[in-house]
């Protein structure tokens, strides 16, 4: 099995090659060089036909850095099944997305526009091959090849998360009608509804954490990682590879995940998020303490306070109006996993990454 993680500093996509030579795509962003969704660019470079060889597309949540270009991916992968969070299909959520997608204030950052396009692509997908989308929720099998011993299971969102999302979407819609500018609407947090995935091949498991968070107030353990641990969904083999959730942010960390779901001395991989300078130095140290190997798609971005003292920074901002940071090259971590014994090898020749 091969697991590839891509990220340019803002954006994330996971591509999994199964032992059967079938492919799984999780999330999407636009590659700045090719102007194509990174998954399609990667498969094209490998001479892989996405219309026949991609089995499953997963939309973990609706932040733009995870769904940019996803409608184009769905259109190209005509035989694939599409999985998305169950909350996406509630009346409250679809009303919100339709309203947001028409809003001129939000312009190019409008993730609702891309999601609405994805809904249309999913409908066309169904009309073409009669493959209805899967509404992912806790404990649902999204893909299974019994003969090859392969199963991909959604560990989230929990039932309580879906209900909470329905109520939050209605509240956001009500705010939307009275808000101008409406930018804060898109800053609402869909991460508790993110899909976390368990990829199982024979006795070997990989945990793809999406951006699933652990709420600060979660007394009954009904949301986030606590809900997964409470559900007892994972009873056998622990994961040898962990795609760290939410760029290593502290609010996506749960100590018991490492104890109950992850094998000893795992390989951990994650993308950076430059806009919030994630992961921070403390996040990196925390992840390193529980991992044999830690790889990032790009170097962590230093905060301004780490780079310059305040007086110099003020002078730069005063005299260099319009100064922007140069875009980063897309990072790529390629991991090869032996599905017989769980041995892991990082493909250094194919990867563009930072190993810590």
C-alpha cells in the first residue's frame, strides 16, 4: 500500500494506492504550477486513468484548503463512489451553502461555491453511473474488497456531531441574512464534522485524521476524538501510520488516541498551515515524543514575532505596502507500507518533504 500526502502550506490531499492497484482520493487543492487538482496531476504523471482506477473520493469537510478543485476530481473519476459527511445533506446545511455560494462579498475565498459545484458533480455522477454518494458517519464502511482483505471505514462524525451541525447551520443561515460583510460566516468551525478514516489492509491499519478536533467542552464524550474512543469502533490492530489531524493543532490532540488507536513508534505525517503557523514548535515536540518518524509536507512557517522584532516589522509594513510572501512549492510525502508485516519506508526519491 502507498500513502501520499500533499500540501503547499495551505491545502491538503491524501492519495492512497491499494494493493489491488485501485486508488482512493481524500480532499483536494489546486496545484499552483499545473493549475489542476493535485490528485489529477499526480495520477496523470503516473499514467493512471482516474475514470477507471479511482474507487473512492472522500470530502472530509468544507474548508476551501481541503475542497478546492474537488468538483473537477469527481467529474474525472467517473466510476468512483463519493463519500461526504452526513451533515452535508441536511436541509439546514444545503440552505446555508446555496445562500453563501451566491454572495459576491466572499469572492474567491468562497468554499461554498466549490461545494455547490461538487453537489452538482455528484448529481451528474449519479445520473451517469447510478452510484449514489455515501453519507459518512461513525462506524460506516465506505469501501470493502473482501477478497483482498481491504476495508475503509469512517470513524466520524458522531451522531451528536451531525445533530449539532444541523442546528449550527440553521443559526449561521439566520446570521447570514443580516450580516454584511459576511466573512465571519465561513470562519465557523466544521471540524467536529470532519471525516476521520481507518484504512485496513489485512491486519495493517492506517489512520487518516482529517481535521477532526477535540472540543474543549465535551463532558459526555459525544464529539470529536472522544466520541471515537467511546464508540469502541477499533478493537484490533492499531495504526502504524497516522495522518495527524488539523495540521498538528493542539485542539486536535487527544492523548488516548495515541494510547488506544496508534501502534508504538508509529510514523506520523502532516501538512502545515501557514495562515495559522501550524504546527507550532510545541506541537512538533509533542508529536515527536510519541512517533518514531515525523514528516511534514513543507517547513513550518515561523510567526512574524519569531522572524523579526516588532519595530523592524512595523517599518516593513509601513514602507512595503502590498508585499506578499512567495508561494511555496507543493510538498509530497510518499509512504510505502508492507501489508504483511506493517514495515514502513519513506520514498525519499519521490518525496518533497521535511523529516524531523
